[in-house]
C-alpha cells in the first residue's frame, strides 16, 4: 500500500479581471461628468446654493438639549446663533429632563440668509 503525499500548490494572487477594471473606469468617468455638470456635492455645487439661515433659540434655560430633524445638535448655549439651517422645513425640539419638551416647525425660504428664531418656554413636568 502506497500513500501519495503531494505538496500543496502555491496559489497565485487573485488577478483583477476585465470586469472590475471596466467598473473602476466607469465610476471614474461618472465622477468627472457629475462634477462637470454641478451634480457633485463639492465646492461647485455649494457656490450656487442659497446662503443658510441661522437658528436662534430664545429660552431662559441654556442647558436644555436641542434636536433638529430628529438629530441631537447640542445644548442651547452652544447652539443658539451658531447653527445654520438649509432651505426647507425643519423640526426643532428643545428638551430638558424634568420639563415638557417644546417642538416647533420652522420653514426656511429658498433665498436663505437671515435668522430663524424659536421661542421656547420649558414648563416643569410635575410627575
């Protein structure tokens, strides 16, 4: 009885196929076309956008949390007068533990610029 012992063959590193090369070239060409037409999210697209409006929050408590469109932004003291809003409709919410949250819907004109002011009186939650 004989046992056939063979050495494992050394595997060649995977080669890039023509299909992958075609995909890479297509992506590169697409990005050139997008940036030439202004569809990219780069400087060319931003230069034609309207200036953003600044969100100002008027409240007695500066340590309340600010949420815009469901995303936590920061506390009132750090955010008010420093946060820019693009054109469109935005949901602004101010929250503080032990208080009822305040929700406001603000609309920013396509022209942009200026100040969007949100007044919020945070009432204590008696629970």
